[in-house]
C-alpha cells in the first residue's frame, strides 16, 4: 500500500500528505491552521519542527536516492542527525504522517512503520541480536498504523506490532504485539487488550458519546473529506 502511494505521488505531494496527516495530533487551540496558503504550510512546520523536519528530510532522501543526486541523501542523513538527533537507516519504510513529537529516535534494519504512528523520544526500533552471533539478521519490526511507541521504548527483531497498539515508556518489545493491545515492561507483556474487529464500531460509538458530553468539547466532523487521500486524516484512534 505504501509503495503504491509512493509511485502515484511526487515529493511535494508526499510532504504535504505528511503535514496534513499531522493535523490529527491536535494538542491545543490553533494546532490546525486555516486555509491552504503558504502561511498555513509554514505553521504546519513551525508547530513541531521535529515532527515535520524529520519527515521532510526522510522524503527528500528517498526521492534523491531514486535519482542521480550525488551527496544529497547523505546530506539529508547528517541534517536529520544534527537537527533532530534522529537516525533512520535507508532500509526503513515510513508510512504517511508518522509523527516524531520530540525527535531523538533511532530506526534501523528492514523496518516498516505504518501510517500515523507516533514514535516517542529516545526510542530504538530495529535489529535484535549480536554481530558476533548467527541470529542478527537484517529484518526489523513491522509496526502497524496508528501505533504509539512510548518514550525510551525498544522494539527489536523481526516481529509484528498490530495496528493501534500502545507500547509503554521504557518497554522492551521482543515478540509480536496484537492489534490494539497495550504492552509494558521488560520484556514487554500485554496488560490491556483494546477492541478489535466487530468490537471496534461499538467502542467508537461509546467514545463519541463520552466526547459529546464532555464540558467544552466540540465534536469532530467525521463526514469531512480526507485531505490526504490516504485515510490518515479523521481516522479514529480509539
């Protein structure tokens, strides 16, 4: 799915899709700018320069790697390290709108991170094993869309983390995580299982009811069109 979208869209369209998808992480009034002019795009960068800057440099690097661009991919890597204290190896594939709230993340190996996942500060995602053993491998985790990886967590090895999973701060994940599960600890264990499948619709309905009766809450418009065209914007995260 991510590869198909990359073929359809160009560099600027990919960057715009990422910044628009970040609108869903509204943390206060004024997070989402009005309009689509240059001022709105500049605000989308300024509101969290780590989240926007990492994705811009990642997209530029991947665009440059498909062309005879000389030192540009390496320059993108160095800028990402210096400006955002983040390292993303060239085998990593990021979905639309992956969100790095504070930078300082390290992702390596043949790792895939799904759309609108949140990657917390000081996280490490990648290979498991030792260079001196026979089980190092090259495959890293596959992390589903809308997953939240907490501060200081480690997600290691050729494992799968289901969509909407929550990985607690400081957890060390060495095994598969079910969809919508919350895991904590070293090694990580499941402490809560959220709704999946047919249970999800009912859970979302309850969530909307609670939001509607919350003081001062303005209900989101679920019928609004998706500006990114990828399903990130407006997709519920419960």
